[in-house]
């Protein structure tokens, strides 16, 4: 008798796939990741599903993360690098720098 492995695990529930907009770094990363996490929960995705859905959603400079992260990256690795490069803290610092650059000194300002 041959050894036959039967997968008795329940098949994944296939639900209507809602297309998540691409992220190119110009909008809120937190909003994008919240939408992505809700889709993950709804679709009941595992890490492999998350990885292969997230990667094509990253465009432009954000897509560079995929080249920088290496071949053994997980979804968690990608999200962490996205938060480091494009997250709220970085956006706040960038905004502050833009505001300081754009600020005109008033007469009598020493700074």
C-alpha cells in the first residue's frame, strides 16, 4: 500500500476580493495599513497571502522597499520598513522641515 497524504484541512473561504488602492507614499501610511489589515481579517489570509497581495500594491519609491528588504522578507518585515521610511513619525518630521523651510522671517526675527 502506498503512503498517500490527504489534506483534511478546511479549504480557505473565498470571499469577494476588494481591490486595495496602491500606496506610493503620498497619502497616509497608517490609513493604507489599516485598510490592508481589515482586508486580511476579512479574507482570513495567512502570511503568504498577505505578502503576495501587499507587494504589488506598493508603487514608486515605496516599491523600492521590496528591493531593499531581501529575498527572505515577511509581511511583518515589509510593514516595519514601510513604517520606518514612510510612517507618521517620518511624515511629521518631513512636514516640520518643509514648514521651517517655507517660513519667512518677520522683521526683527533673529531666527
